[in-house]
């Protein structure tokens, strides 16, 4: 998998409110909270870590295809590359 720098989650959604509970680098408990403009955006944002993990699995496939190319491009974008 990746050397993720994002908050791993789990991320949860309540209408437009997005929360993730995790530990920081010092092992302290933190809660990340964000609010999306519409509920659909909140669901998409909250599912991003799982979507990234799924794309990473697709990208690990040994054969070259349009799906693996698109997956690799999306992973690079998510990683800021």
C-alpha cells in the first residue's frame, strides 16, 4: 500500500459533517472535522481513503490496461504529484 499522509480514518458522515478519529504523531487522540456544502460531497470526501486504497490495489495489477493507467493517474493526483 501507500505511505499515506492523509488522515486514515475511519471517516464518518452525518449529513454534511465529516469526522475522522485517529492518533497524531505523538499518539494523542485527535478528531478531524470538516463540513461539506452538500451531503453528496461529504459522502465522497469521507469515502476518499477507501477509494484510494481500492485504486492502489488496481494499480498493483501486473498487466497494463486503461483501468490501471487511470488508477495510477488518480493516485498521483491524490498524492499531490
